[in-house]
C-alpha cells in the first residue's frame, strides 16, 4: 500500500518572496504536497492580528515556475493567511502547517508579537499540528542554507 504524501501548509510573516520562506518551501517540497499562503508584503510584529474591516485579497501566484507547490499571495496578516488557506483554499485539513523561516529570533517575549509564531498558533487552534521556524540572524544576507537539514529533521519527526 502506498503512503499518501502529507499536505503541508507553508506561511510566514516576512512576505511570500522572503528568502526564509523560499528555503522552507524548498525543504517541504521534498516531504509532501505543498500549498503556500503567505502575506504579499512583510507583516513582522503583527502578532495574532486578523483583518476585520478591510477586504482581503488572495491571488494565485507563480514565483518558482518549475516548482511543484501551489502559491497564494494574501493582502492580510499571517493569521489571515492560515484562516484563508484552511477555510477557502485547501480541499482538506493539512497534515502540518509550517511558518517561517523567520528572519530573526522568535524567542522569549517575541513569541507574543511574532506573526510567524501567530500563524503557527492559529493553525494549532484548529487542530493542525504546526511549527514556527526562525533563524537568529537579522542580516539582509542571512544564509538559510545551514538550517535546512534541521528543518527537515524536525518536520519528519513531527509527521511521524
């Protein structure tokens, strides 16, 4: 009997074109069927904000034309992205939601303010296992390459 690939939702707070989410998508594509629903612009520090008085826009986009993932750019917050993905875009509940890889630390009190972590918490509130990833490097040239193997190990352990 063949094992069905896990459905993985990828999001972040740094925006859909941020280097961290591109690295995360690359790793997730080696593990499962990937859907990306992420903010169209940086949303750092938004915490668990949701959009209530504005119209949300969500557009299917192609950023890596040869990549297998399906991607949507959303005008809302990271929590909005998870809500839209789970209620409107995905045909079934994802097996896992991964958020990040955040550009900078999400430790200590920063967890409260972090859009990356709030997206993971939003998924968790609906019963979806979720992980928020961060790279403790604030440099514009931050290298996400070394963390990929750890991200993969953690995700595989979580799916087990």
